[in-house]
C-alpha cells in the first residue's frame, strides 16, 4: 500500500514546490519592480527577503515532513517555477530602459 501512496505524495510535493517557487520569484519580481520607485527602497528589499524566505522555508518544512525524497521533489518544483517565472514575467530591466529613454 505504501508503494502506491508515495508517488502521489512526491507529485504533491513537486506541486507544492511549484507553488512556493512561483510565490517566491513573483514576490522578488514585484519587490524589484516596486522597490526601484519606492522612497524607502532600503526597507523594501530586506523586508521582502525575510517574508519570502520565511514563507518558503516554512513551506519546505511542512511539505518535506522529514523525508528527503519529498524535499527533493519540492526543490525540483521550486526550480522549475524559477525557470517559468523567469521566462514569463515581464522584464524589470526593459521597463527601466524604457523609462530612461523617455526621459532623455
């Protein structure tokens, strides 16, 4: 019976990693996007890091449940999410280049 349940749990751990990775990297994207224009950007970046890292570590802890296979599946999902967010999120640098081009 355990042999049937474990692949499902690994798939769920991978899906959890996708969710954690998407939240982490979209949060980073949003922080950079808003933090560049913020009056107190020195507060935005460390606060965002603590929030994103704390949520991610808590998620890994809950999803992994002490099983290295689940941690690895979660990590794989996290890394896939990083690739997807990097690919599909609008470029912050392109936005910065457009705004400086208009100013000159």
